[in-house]
C-alpha cells in the first residue's frame, strides 16, 4: 500500500482532472455553500475509495447509476461534518480500514478524537484545574472554575452541569469546530451555582414544613400565633 499522504494526494489529483459536477448532482449555482462543501467532501471520499480499493469500487460503483445513488446516500450522511473532520476520517480510512467503510462507520472515523479524556477523567481534571485537553478547559470555564475549585467529586449538581458542557465541547471537537464560544445555558438548576441550588432547596424545605404545620407566613400572624401558644396576652 502507498503511504497515506501519497494516496490522499492522488485522490486530490483525481478530483482536479474530473468534472466538477458528478452524475446525479445539481450544478454548484443551485446549492448553498454548505451543500457545496458537502458535495466536495463526497467527491474526496469517493476518489479516496476508488484509489484505495479499486477492485471493490469497480464492482460496486462501476455502474454510473449505482455511483450516483451511493453519492446521494453519502451526501446525506456527512451533512454538517467539517473539512478537518473529513480529512481526519480519510486518513484513518487509508490507515485503519481493511475494507471500505459504510457511511456510519466513516462518520465514526471522522468524529473520533483519540486524545479526549472520558467524562469521569475530565471531571477530576476540572476539579483540580489541570487539563490534558483544551476541551476540558473550555467545559470547566463554561461550568465555572470558582465553583469547581470549591466543589467535591461527589457534587452531583455541579457534575451534571460539567457533563453537559463537556458533551457540547466534545461534539465541537468531533466535528472539527472551534472549541470555545458561548454554550447555551440549560434549563432549571443549570443556570445556578451549587450554593444557590442548596439555598433554594433549604428555603423550599422550610416553606413546606411551615405549610405542613399550619404556620402562617405573615410575620404578624405568626407572632400572634406564637404568643397565643405561650399563653401571653399583649395589648392591641
């Protein structure tokens, strides 16, 4: 097998000598920039498959109609995957695959980020403020480094916030998108600090206890009830 870079370069060279519009695809003027990007990616994938697995390609895609139909399937499968992720997938396709991958398997090759720590490891890194990957740092900053420094590993509410943020940043890494940027605030407790959550829970518990014991929430009524229970009469 040829070196990886030679194979990928050969695929690029094939594209430069091919018609820019493949069978079954509308011309570029009729599609959006994102669609054009996806179609370019499909052409790169098919050129790489053709060079890497020539006999298989001829058997399955040698017919023009079969190739056009396959391109449509791949086009819908890789929608939204960036060029860097496609490059990552193509390199792994050449190095790792003994057989041509299905579209779903190729997506795994594109999205796999080998040096991303699992969420449990990333959580402990975030608590310690020591990061082995930029994605962990971004997720920690989005969660709140001050809260993380004060927290324990058993802090479930904070862990859930970090887990959600880390999952968002992981998806960015998998799609070769910028890791930083605003992360939408989640609903409910995710917009509050652990201290705020604890205080809110304590206040709600106190209100529930007062309601169960028929204790009035109005200060004057509560004072009158307390004096009555103690048998103390005060002039009005």
